[in-house]
C-alpha cells in the first residue's frame, strides 16, 4: 500500500528517521527527490535529529494550528524549525512556525526583550532607536550596508541557540517570516538593530 511506505531521512548526526511517505510528500524537497529517485535510499540533510522529528510531526498534523506540535514550540527551538522547514520546503509548516514565532513568541515584547530573544547586537544609539520608533511607518530602507551585514552575521549576543540574527545564510528565511508579522511588531523591530531596522522597513514598505 502506497500510504504504508516510508521514506528514510538521515540527520546531520547520521541517524536515519523513517517518515511516512504521505507525510514526506508534504515537504517539497523530499517530494521532488522521491519523484526523481524513487526514494529508495536515505535522503541526507544538514538538520539535527531533533529538528527532523519536529518537522515530521508538524508535517503529519492535519488538525487546527492550536493543536499542532508547533503551538507548544518554545522560543529557543523556533528558529531551527523555521530553517528546517525552509530547507525541506515544507511551506505549510514554515508558515505556521512563522505565525507562532511572530504572533505568539515575540508579540508584546519590548525592544530590549526582542533584541535578547533574536540575538541581535545593540548597535543603534539611543537617538537612533528613538528616531526609528518615531519615523513614518512606510520609511523606505536605506539598504543593508557592509556594517549592517557584519552585524547580522556576527554572533554578538548570547541568545537562543540558533539565533535568527546570527545564523549564516538566513536572509531568505527572515524575509519570509516577516511577511506574517503585524505592523506593531515590525515598528518595534526597527529599533532592535541596524539589520533589523532595514528588514522591518523593507517589509513595511
């Protein structure tokens, strides 16, 4: 029976997890691989066993988002799930994780709390933070300059294990996640750091 078949997915640690085929088909990367190769061998990923387990559970969930495994995901694990969903092109899981992160985990936090949660550097002066908070909502971004790129790539804050601010190659993930962020949070993000100011301005425009 096609529904009973499993797909082997190998983690970065070398552990092989067996995903139900119908669940694996919900991740675009795995779906394409299965269609191209038949999925007889184990699919190698750069993701940890824990993240693959979370992704499998989230992809398998068919009910309301409130009862999804994502709904109980803590802040320190949300970035890894976002990156994992991005890598495996699990679009529904990515969207749900982004909504949980922005709409629940980050909602209502102060600028200082956001900076700590996101692992962002405190590279804006007090005057710059005030100006960012008071500027018109649709102020266009000046562009992510060399200084901001360095700040975005550097690990200058001991925050969550996989910081959205410090992980290399994460810009596409950040841009996609911000698309589900409300205006209030985006305006607050403008005062977090230079890099987050540029990202928030871009999304608001």
